[in-house]
DNA sequence: TAGCTGTTATATTATATATATAACAGAAAA
DNA sequence: TTTTCTGTTATATATATAATATAACAGCTA
C-alpha cells in the first residue's frame, strides 16, 4: 500500500485516509474492481484503529468511490465514479470560494491561480477517463 | 454588516465569520483601515458569543488580514494583506490537491475546473489591487 | 466618572476524533 | 464441519475542538 498517514497532522486520520484513496483512484493506481485491504488489515498496516479505517470506508462508499460487501470485502467501485453533477459542482464551488477569496486578498492573479491548478492536474494526467 | 451566519452549517461559526470577512476584503466591501465592530457588538448582532467572534478576529490578525488594538478596536489591515509567498502557495496547493483529485475521479476536465475557478474569481473582479 | 475596548480566567456543555474490547452473522476456505 | 475472515454493532474511554456563560481587569475616551 502506498498510503501514508501523518499522526502529527491537524487533519483527522480518517480524512487523510479518504484523501489518499481518492488520490490513488485519480492517479490510476487504484482501478475499478480492485480490492482494498480489510478494515483490520489496513488498520494494522497503518498502525491505526479499525474503526478509523471503517469510518473512512463508509464515507467513501456513500460518496460513490468504493463498494462495501458485507462478508466479501471492499472494492474500488467497478462502474467507476459517477461523473460530477450540478450538486457536486455546487459543493465544489462552495469549497473553492474561500480559497479564492483568500488568494485575491493576497494579490494572486487569476492566471497564477489557474496555473497552480493546472500544475496539480498534471499529477493525474495519465490513465483515468471516467466513462 | 453584510455578514450572515448559518447556525445549521457543519462549518464552525468562527470559520464562517473568518471566511465572510476575508470575502468582504476580497470583494472590496471592506477597505484598508476600515474599522470592524467590537467583539461584543458583532457577537450581539449575529446572536453568537463574544468569544467566538474574538477567536475569528485573533486568527484573522495572525494571518495578516486585520489589526487589533487593545483599547481602540479592530481594523482591516491599513497596509493591505501581504502578497502570497511560497509558504502560502504551498498551503494553497495542499488545500487544492484533494479537491482536484476528487474532481478528476468525477471525470471533470481541467478546463471545466479552470472555468469554474474563473467564474468564482469574477465575484472579486472590481476593486482590490493588493497593497 | 462612566462607558467602551480587547483580554484573561473559569466553568460547563456538546460534538468530533480516536482508541480499546468484545461480540455477532454470514461468507469462504481448510 | 470447523476455522478464519469479512463488515457490523455495541460499549466505554480519552482527548480535543467548538460554543456558551459569567465575571473581572486594564486602559483609552468622552
């Protein structure tokens, strides 16, 4: 597993886990149908509690990234993640708004912000189409 | 005051307050040197505790947006907010990273994300140059 | 002097985060 | 069939954050 957790971070452990799995999917390191470690195995691997892993998994399922099957295991969603709808775009705007307000206050130009975003997109440039 | 707080939001009250003040500065509604209400006045106005307002003010001061003077009051930073340095840009990247990973998983194109960002920038398009 | 300022202190309540154990039901493999 | 593994549920505890409630203090200003 490529997942690393920072115990000193102010970000909750379960949130870090979620972000790294989403990033893994976006990067193409985790492909549709691929199985994820059990809550116990991943907890032991990362040195954290199984309930913390479970919390991340349950939220990821509810957001459409993974599929949990009661006595079988956990899998990257075989159908792929559903494409962004209006509801998601509104949520994204709500999350971007304070970041952009802050950047504007700090005299960052629209182009500078856009270039920084494009740079981050490059990390996920390989595989992954969505369909 | 143009500030509105949502008591039902999952975002902490002090964070909502911070965001709205930063947005006010970015929009140009709050200009350098302008005075903000006292912690008691704003607390009473919004129906929240003065300590919640104080927490927002203290963090805004530490981040360079405002200036607090012990027996005088609170003011939008007269010198303007310091322009983004490398440290800030790294923080911004760290905050954008999970949003972009999520968007990629949802098959959102770089252009679509960029257009959405540009749209948000337009809200702050009027005044505001930096210093 | 009276009223305002941010500040400090103390206490309480509620919620979020994380861990620790234990047990359960059902699928899968020995 | 028994064992092992799966997610799940329950309970308890510890810590941190968020928010409120009072009260008091020091210093500026009217």
